[in-house]
């Protein structure tokens, strides 16, 4: 074998080996990144479930309080002249 053919064989072999090693490490990095995405999704689902449980608990408490107390909406009964002057909204006496 000539010296040029030995150098060519060594160069192509080194290039092929380095390509295989690079692809291997790239796949491992992508796999780790995808796994982090799964972990992030699981955490987001846990937070969503906690928030939904808190909301359901608050809705149940609100329903219980409304059952025990008489509640009426007074937001539509505010005096517009007081609000226009920048003062506090005070319910209109009727």
C-alpha cells in the first residue's frame, strides 16, 4: 500500500469514527432534553390539578356561605354622581 492510500484510509476511518461518536452524543443530548420536557409537563399538570382543587374548594365554600347568608348584588345600585366626582361608591338609599 502506498503512503497516500494509507493516509486516505486513516483519514476516512477517523472521519467515520468521529461522525459516529458525534451522532451518539447528539442523540443522548436530545434524549435528555426530551426527558426534561416530559418532567416539565408533569410538573405543569400537577400545578394545574392543585389550582383546580383550590378552585373547587373555594366554589364549595362560596356555595356553603351563600346557603347560610343572604347575599344580594349591590354593584348596579351605586350612585353615579358620587363616582363621577372621584369619591367612594356608596349604595343609593331607597
